[in-house]
C-alpha cells in the first residue's frame, strides 16, 4: 500500500514539475520565474496582438526606510492580488512574480491601458492606509536636500510599468532584462507607464 501511494505521489509530482504554473511563489501565490519564462515562450511570437508588461512597486524602499518592514509583506500581497484580479478580466491573461517588487503580466494589447489604469488606481487607493495623514496630504514619502542643495521629494508607493507591445530588436532571452533596466530608470521620473521602443534597447 505504501509503495503504491508513493508511486502515485511521484507520478503526480512529475506532472506538476512539467507544469510550472502549478508551483506558485509562497508570498504572493503567483507563478514564479519558471512559469514566466514558459509563458513568454508562448507569447513572444504573438507580440503585437499580446503585450508583455513589466510592473514594479515604485517607492517601496523609501517607504521601508521611513515606516519600517512591518507592512512589507502585506503591501506585496495586495499588489499581487490587485494585478491578478484585474488582469483576470482579460481572457488568456497571465501575471507572475519576477522578484520581491517586480511582476510580469501578459495579455491582449488592446486591454493594457484600461487594465493598468484600473490596477494602478486600486493599488494607490489601498496603500493610502499605510501612510500618515501628513504624507498623504503632501503625496510624499520622504523629502530631503541633496548634496547640490536641491530639494528631493519621493512620492508615495505606486505601480509603474514598461510595456512591450510590438516586435523589438531584442532576443527573447534578453527582453525581460531589458524591460527591467528601463523600469529602473522610470522609477526616478514622474511617469507611471512607458512603451518600450528599439532605441531603449541596450546595444552591446
């Protein structure tokens, strides 16, 4: 009896190992990097009809410096939940977690603007609960003077995103890395969303 059950367990395990969508990230419950890469293989030839979206929780590090880590996991889980439930309104959509604060979404291009706007609005509304009244009033997490005497203001936590909605001069294996690099630069600006173009691709 024990051997038969163990054999069935191994057979089920192998089925799951063949399907990374069944192995979610512990914190968010979303598929992880293996599933993202598998889904990218499917979607990459269809870029144009489908888009790939690199989403980041912006301004989270200044928040943690000021308020501490007590609500960190909760914020990440709300981000994941909002992205997942919002994208679920789009047929054949996908959301996976790339790293602690970064996510990858894939869905039909025509749905991207509406979905990102809806998700961003819901997330911004939710994170208001984690700020003081003064910070909310000023829309500021931190403000300070830099070494040039200029005042620097860091806004509230929000979603920012880089979208690939057309074929670019970049290999599939490099696309997400390139989108992440652009998203890194986007975080220091007032923009929330940018469309990836060929002139943003890093040339070796």
